[in-house]
């Protein structure tokens, strides 16, 4: 039987992406299986701080192993914005469409549309934590394209690609995306940990 891993997120899209990538190593559970009634705190000023804060909160509150994700889109011309504030770029409540439209509006006078997506995953096993970062470079397109994905996916075109994330299937996105790259580091860590335990 596979070990249980809780995902410290209430974002169903992140749950879908992470579950698809982890199904061979873990029985993945989302927070709906825990008696969580409050929002998970996200008061950090960096992706790493937020990821750790979320992982620690769930691990300590429920005494379970968990994996937290904090991701952000960093746009060169906007000095790294929206960054850690990507999910709330247009304010509260969180609104993907409002965020996307505000970003396009703020970029309209810039020719430099280079950007990168960054994910920081934190694994917390109730005693120790480990963080893993993944990123992908790309550009912000002029107008949204595609129906898949979530967040800024319709306007982010990865390097060496002609399609935005939203024009890809989940399987295609998971081959190259920032979250998948961070997760690959997490899996390598688990493999190395297992090898050490077996020796």
C-alpha cells in the first residue's frame, strides 16, 4: 500500500496537477478529507515562506505528512510582479480573470514580455521539512489563448513552444511546467532517502 500524502492546498487545479504527477508514489489526499474549516495562512513575502507556512500548518495541525505548493509568475518588465502576489494580483477575492486582465493592462506599453513561472514545493513530515524549486522561462502573449489550465496559463507561452499552457493538455503541460520540475526534484529526494534507508 502506498503512503498517504496530503496536499496543503484548497486549489482544485493544483490538486489535479500534483495528483497526476504523484499517483505512482503516494495515495494523494486533498484537504477535503481533513476537518479543515479555515483558510490556510499565506502571509509570507516570498514563495518559499508561503510554501513552508502552508506545509507546517497542515502537518502540525493534523499530524500528517503533507506537500505544499506556492507558485508565482514573475514578469521582467514589471520588476518580478506579480510574484508572490500572483493569486491576488487584482485584489480580493482571488479572481483568475481579473488577475490576467490586470497583468495584460500593465504590460500594454512594454515590448519586453519575458516572464518566468516559479514553484516552491515544501514537503513536511511533521518533524522535518524540505523545499524544492522549479521554474520555466517564457513570454506573456498579447491576448489569452486556450481553454485548459488555470490562472495565467492562457497568457504564458513557454520557451521553445508555440502554444500557451492553456492550449496544452494537462499531460503535455506536466512534461515541462514549473510545478512538474519542482516535483521531479522532490521525487529524486525521495529516491535518495529510500536508498539511504535501504543501505
